[in-house]
């Protein structure tokens, strides 16, 4: 990797962090309404995995989708406008936090129903296979989605048809307020779920952006070679509750603080400086740049118009 690539990884992770912090602030001010699920703490997964993709690869994700959208390169101002419910948003103000889309970037949306995005991702993968293209579809989902029938049905079909799809599990150890030990008979690990479907699986530290990037690159290479689907489980932790409406009293302070010691926004810049890859001055320059981008995004969202009621029935069918 070149120095610029390392700095870009940090830049995108910091952009996600500041975007989410700003979302939390504006939710508290009543400018963002509805459900709001923040990605704080999980930035290394979105940035590490999506950096391993090509522009023509497809991404389908869940309702905690801000991080994936930013990692894919969607405009922060248009994303913030969507959360504000404005006409200039990526979904024209009609989707909100859980429904971010940009078809031009093959970012095929956040989906609010748990597990609903998984069979949709298989459809994109089947289309690539049908067209004899070597594009790959990555579908992100949480540990709670593994108990949905759509997960198992799609895993089976993807294996039978050898679809070019990467199943990416973000295991943050809680399905809403339920610990994984209460929904998994073998404890915390989910990587063995792929074994029954003859799908190659691996587990990675989701707080390590370089490890996520490397693991994803290896999986993508196998998929492009026609070896069929792969499955990655990344262990991570959300620093907020399930949503902004969740006080997360089911988690003890010691557990949260322990995970915060692994915060990629702390460990990765330390690594870059200690290895002589970047200086603190360069980090500060990125921080200042991102802070301005977020300020501009909030200004743009605040000043943008709301959708007209005449547009209510637009964009329902393609």
C-alpha cells in the first residue's frame, strides 16, 4: 500500500465517525426524525471491506447503513439531507436513515427489515453471473439476521448456484438488546454457519481496518475466480445503543470501555505514526478537512427544501 492509501483509510473512518456524531447531535435537536442507528465503533469494517471492492461491484446492506454509504463514496451532504428528510437527499427525502441508495455507485441500499437485503443481494449476484461479468456482490448483515429464514435460504441457493457473493457478518455481539449467547448455542462465533452450506468462511478482527481489508481481498479473489460464495465474520462493537432511542442499559460500563480501547479511530492513527507512515500534522490536516465537510453537510441539509406533496407517488415503480 502507498502512503496515500493508508491516509485514505483513516480519512474515511474519521469521516464516518464525525458524520455519526453530527447525526446524533441533530437527532437530539429534532432535525432528524424516525429511527437512527449509528455505526460508531464499527468504522473499520465498512472502510476496510469496501476499499477492497471495484466500482462496478454491488453493495447491499442493513439499516445501520451510514458507514457503508460513506465508505462507498456517497456525498456526505446528500446523505445528511436524506436524514433531514430533504428533497436533495440521496433518496429524495423519502427514505431517511435506513434507506440510503445510490444506483450510480452500485450502492443498492440500506434495508429496514432484518435479513431482507440478503436474498436481494443474491439477485444482483445472479445477474452478474447471468451476464458473464466478474463483478461481486457484498451483502452486510448483523448477527441478529442469522436467525432469519432468508439468511439460510440464500446461503443454500448461493452455494448451489456458486453465486459471486460475499456474505459479510458484522457481529457486534448484540441483536438489539439480546446478547449472542442467548441466540447461539455455541456461544459467540458465527463463522461455522457457512460450513453446512459448503461455503468458505473466515473470521477477522473488525476493529482492525487493515486485517478487514486483507481478509476481504482474499475472499473477493476467490469469488472472482469462480470458486463460489464466501463468508466473513468480523467481530466488532457499537459504542451507542441499538438506536438513538436505546439507552443500552443491558450492557455494563466495563464491557463498553474495554471495547473502546480497541477503537479504530485511536489505534489506527497510532499505528500510522509509530510506523512512520504519517505524521500528527498530516492527521490534523485530515481532521480539519473532515470537520469542514460535516459543517457543510449540515448547512446544506438545513437549507435544502422539503419534498413537495405532489411527489408522493413518484419513484414507487421503476
